[in-house]
């Protein structure tokens, strides 16, 4: 049996990868510091409060990471208008027929683990598949919730106009109690997402063998040769990879 | 009761008539400026306003409540304050404090409402039960809702005293059997000042009511209709134990060494970080102390639904829809565990179901490995 020929395709552009890893770092930092803020550990110290600022530092890191997370998200939204088709907002729009067909296909093959007699290579998504797209949409919605609730809790201690834009959230939801609760529960959704996301990346890399894991580092994925249009001039070194 | 006075005295005239001196009057004005959160240069303006403004009649209604607001008010900083505002000058009707009772009292109220239609200030203490036609709270044969709507119709402004009138407080806690309702949900077309707290600080109450009666307009309110001067900051942000919080020094139990040292009560469920009130700056009982200074965390009594956002002595909050004792972290940990287990099963199932495909690929890969030249 012949090995299939694959072509190297730039799927995730540099800004997308940059966004992804900054997002990973800030979410990890925000989750860890968030847990610390929610339930701080006992500090064994005999120092005077004057000489300590540990909890203040934890909160500072949380707020700083939150700002990075926020602006990073804005960068990604911008890139969804100027980036390639795998980065475009259209790739996250779950209402086209093509998307839904792919959604059910992924549910059948990858989630319910059924096998097809005659697999169609076109069913394998070059970028992310429709189920993944939907999960990213949910995550984006969660990021918005975290932004609104987080800045709402933060606004009162800040003089800057940006957090001040969110002062209406707390009164609307019925006070800081509720806002804090939502902020905390939404964090857990980020954790659940991360677990499933990492598993599925490994799953696809293992079953499809086209560089799912490494694609978020180098940006390249490998696509079956028969799916790539013939180009007139082919670079020698790239053609038979 | 001064309802029947044909000519309305100014505040100053009333105060002097009651036997207070000019000096007492100036003291009173200074207190009021301080309570309203105004600078000292405003004292003259308050004095002038009180000298020239005819007194405003005040009707103080009591519905579903415990009278802790009135109790707090009559203990506000200086006796002259409560004395002047409540007893001698303005109060035309208050179940708890008036000397009159029965039909005469009700008649006096009706007269005030008629005579000063559109001028009097209506103070409301307590929530209004709407369940079962409002039968849970009836005064003089009328339901609370009926009395309130009647009194509100001719009011210039309404002050909602305490968490009951502002948010519903304890009696509105789930499942709220009497359908206790805060007043802003019943009357929409009148300016309403919400002064939440269980009770609100006496000095705050004095400051708010004096602002309205002396200046004839509402103090600056925030988005929830609370006076900004008193509800603009969290208890946490003005708390004297805040340095311990920033240092990460927390009391773990109420009887440990850290608690004795006066460390932050955050881990003991202090709701100061979520509660907007002036407790930490104005304090209670003539500035003697406030809950946190006395070693007990804030329970957030001036926040909406504080009773349902418990427990009071833990940082965690209950998650609605789950078992009684579960909090977000417990639910989260269990869900994460189930999720991880599910994924492990999926991983095994994937390798079994897709084995042909996988074996083929491995075989091809190994063949290629053998055929590598160079």
C-alpha cells in the first residue's frame, strides 16, 4: 500500500499562533491567581503587614494578565477580518449548510467513533472543524462574560476610563455577589474547555497524522496532495514532502 | 404633631421655638454638613437654607419590617439631630414614634396628605407584601400596598429606608412566601432614594433626609438609586484591616492567633469586598465601632439578596440548582473528574474503533522507514 502524498499548507498565521499562546499563558495565570484570590492559602509569616504585599501582588498579576488577555482578544478579533480564511470570522460562523454537514460528520466519526466505508477526504477540515469552531465561539462568549464581570468588579478601584465603561454591569445583575459568582463559574468553563481541547488535539494528531499538534507552533498542517490545486511552477524541495 | 399649623415655620423658627439656642442650631447644621459628606464651607449654606425654608412635612410609613431603621435613626450621632428631624419638626405620621393613635392619627395623616399634596416627603420602612392580595401586612384595615400607593400619590419624593424597602431583605429571601417587594418595583413615577442596610447607619439616614428637606432636592444617586456620598465605596476599600488583606494575612478561624492579631476576615466570609456602604468610614453608635472592628466579618446587609448569597462565614457561595452544600468549586472538581474519565474512555474506544485505519498507517510508516536510502 502506497503512502499518501501530503503538501505543507500554512494554516495558522503568525498572529493566530501568537494569540493562541498568549491566550494559553494568560488563562493559566488568570486561573491560578483567580483560585488564590477566591480562597487564599494561609500565609505563615510573622512579618508586619507593612512589610508584606503578597496578596496585593497576586491581585496585581491577575489584573495585569486580565488586561493582556483582553487586548490579545481584541487583536484576534481584528485578525479575523484581515487574516486568512482559517482565521476569518466566517470560519466561526456556525449557520451555513456546509458547516452543519461537517458538524454532523465530526459528531459521527470523531465523537461517536463510527467508521465510514468510503471516507471522503474533503470531510477532513484543513483548518478547524465545525465542532471545534462552535467550541471556540462558546469560549469567545465566555471571554466576553469574563471581561464584563471582571472589569465590573475591578472598576471601582480604578480611575481609568476603560474599566469605568463596565460600571453598569454590577447594578444590572444585582450586585457584586452575583457578578463574582458568574466570574467564578465561567472560569470553570475555561478549565473544562482546556481539558477537552487538548485531548482532541492529541486525538486528531494520532488518528490523522498531519501535524495537528505542531501546527500551532509552526503554522503548517499537511493536506493530501489531491486536495491542492496544481500549480504551474513547483518548488523542488516542497513538492514531495 | 404640627399638622394643624396654618402658617408653616421655617426650620430655624421651629428649632428656636423648641427652646434650642442659635449655637445649638449652628452645631446641628455642622453635623448635617458632615453627614451629607459636604465640605465645611457648605455649613453656611445649610444654615441659610434652614433659616429660609419652610418645614417639609414627613410621613414615615412602616410595613414589613423590624423597626431597626427607626432604632438606628434615633441613635444617630447627636440627640439634637433625631430630636429635631423626627420628633419636633417634620414628622407628621410615624406608627412607632407619634403620640397619637387610632382614628385620630389616621385622620391627621389624611389631612397632611391632602393639605401638602405634592410637597411632603414619604419615608418607607419595610417591604410591601403582594402575595394573597397583600393580606400579610394590614394597617388600620388597609393593606400595605393600598396605604403605600395612597401616600405615594401625593409625595414629592420617597425615601426607601433600609434593605426591606430597598431590596426586600430577609422576608424576600427564597422562597419569599409573602412576595415581599421593594417599593421601587411598585411605584415608578416618583423620585426614590434607596438607603439600604439592615439597618442603615443612623448618620447616613440623617444626612439623606436632611439633604432632601433642607435643599429640596435629591442627593447625587448612583445607578441603583443610592446616595453616592455613602454608597460609593465598598466597605472593603475603606476598611482599616485592608493592609492585612493586601499583605495576605488572614484569620483562619475566629479563635486563632491571626484573629487575635486583628488580621483580615476575608477567609471567614467577610462580604466587605462586595458590599457598598459607609460602615468602615462613618462607623456605628457615634463612631464607636463597626462589625469588622468588632471581629466579625461584614454580612453584606446592604446588598441585594444578601440573605440568599450565603453562607456568611465562608468565601464560597452556593450554586443554584445543585445540592444545598455544593459550591462552584465542588461542582467544578466533580465535573472535571467526570470529564477526564469520559475522555480516557473515549481515547480507548477511539483506538479500538479506528484500529484498521491506525494499523494500516503504522504499517505504511514502518515500510517507509525500512526503505529510507541515504
